[in-house]
C-alpha cells in the first residue's frame, strides 16, 4: 500500500512518527492496538462513531440486515426508510440520493448545481470554495484543500489537470470582503458556492457571525446555489446539522459519516425542483452499484434513531464543554485556542483565535507534533494532524474526560520544561 496506508493522514507522517498505531479492536470510547494498549479515542473513525465503537444496537441492526444479503443492487425498503428519515431531520432536503462516500456525494452535488444553474445561464460554470475546506478527492476541488494535503506538504495533487480547476475560485473562510468582490466581478458566471459550514478538515474553524448568512444572500442575489458540505457536521453538531445550528438553508447538502453508523456511505439532497434533475427523473446522470447498501442503511438508520432520544445533544455538548474547560485550565502559560460545537472540537497552539486556514497554518504546528506524541504515550488518541477536528461520542464517560485532562496537563508540563 502507498505509504503503508489506505488514506494519507493515517500514516502519522504529519506528527513525525516512523509508523502509525495499528489497531485490533474497539468498544465504546476505547481503542485497543495490536500490542494490547488502550487509548481513549477522539477520532471516532473521523466522525461516524457518535455513539461510540461497537454499539450493540447498531451492530444488531447490521447483522440482521446481513442475514438477508450484503447487497441487492436493487430497491429495498431500508433505503426508503433512510431517505424518509434524512428528509425529516435535515431542514433543506426534500429529496435525497444515497451514494457510497462523501467524495461521491460532493462530486454529484457539484454536477447537480451546474445542471440546475445552466438552465438559467449556460455560462454558469464557476465554483467557489474556501481554503482549508476539504471536499473529498474531487479533481475540481482539490485546491488548497487543507487536511491531508496540508499535513503532507503537497501544494494540491499530482494528476489534477489545470483545465479541471480553472473554474474553481478559492477564497479565505470568513472573508466577507473577498466574497463580495468576487461576486461583483464574476457573479454571473458562478454556479455555486461549496463550503464546510464549520471547517473540520483545516482544524475546527467556526464561521464568524453573519458569514454563512452572507453566503446565502449573495447566492440569492446572483442566482447561484449554496452547497453545504455536511459530511462531517451533519448530525454531529445538531440533529439537523450546521444548517439547523446556524439557521441558514443551503440549496444542496452533502452527507456522510454518521448516516452510515460506521459503514461506508454518503448522500446528497436538495429541494425537489433541484433533485428532479437527477437520473432517471432528469438528465443529470449519477449511479452506483452499492448505493443504498442494506447493511449500511440498517446501521445508519439505527444511528439516526438513537440521535433523537431526549437529551442526546445536550449530553454530548455538556461533555465537550466539560473537556474544553478542563483543557484550558490545564494549559498553563502555553498559548492555545480551543473551539467546540456540540460533538466536534479542536485546538490550535496559537495566541489568537483562528478564523481561517492561513491562520491555522500559522499556529505552532511543531509544538502540536510533540504534544501529539506525548498524549499518545499517555493513552489519548487524537487526530494525527494539526489540521483535523476531534470528536466526542455518547460513549465517553466523565472519567475518560478527566483522564484526558490529566494527560493534557502532564504533556504540557513536560513539554514546557524540555522546550524552555
């Protein structure tokens, strides 16, 4: 395997390690490596494990579905139940198409946006994205993408044809003025804006007050579409995702991670007039052999049902805030910024609040690398990159959080002494 892994950030190169940790099992908030070491996990398979690892109800649903078949390649009741659940929970979605990954959802959403806006103006081909927002390995969007691209020190990616990216405009997140100027100059040519409403692949960067609203306003003015990439934030920061949390309605939404309950899955949805362009209802073609896979649908449907239990997000938020408060108090004189949004949080070793990816890159990445290895040795498993969000699960106990705070305190104290 290239680099010994099947996804770049797993290689641990971004934290200067010779090799990654190899895992054998997981349960609840804990991971166990091949040597039997235990870790408190704050990656959660990069977001899906909001209920913790090996959740008994999700496992049971997946096993029951598997008894019938692992795949039909044909319509099933489960995918209809999943579609109904997504439509019920996500404010902007009236119709939805299941796919197999977040990348697949995004590339389909971009194609759909262009299909819709081309009816208004055939020249509407340009897409706006933001530095540090990663939207999967879609050629047109693999531009200043943050996440693995940034941690590996790659400018973008080899093999991406410049003709593919010539219609991609890149702006800074939270840049109100830049947004206004670009639309004033090229608004008639812009098909869509795509954005992580909370950047998770450039760290955890929140939108400033009014920024998402500004995106909505400018799209309405120039008849462009607003795409929220909620692969990470969907069902993670609120039951209805970031669009519910911030009360901003996108035109198209992409989903993934949580809706699969730990299985590979993705989805994109929008209001009916947009989605009816998708084949076979319309002429925008997109297909997938394993789309709507029954095992993933059963697991994901169970995960979504569990999210709707009374107090779920209150408990998740309380745990995240408890952890952040403890980490702040245990940080001593080390300048560090913490960010949280329900079950998603992040940290930057910086003196000032981080508002965009340029500021994230200006944080003390070298200190993070050393901090990461110290936390790992103390049994805390964080994302091995200074440009990734961390995740809380319902399975984390307050004992887990206290152990994490203590490990943070010890790591900071140790590093403060040796780096003076």
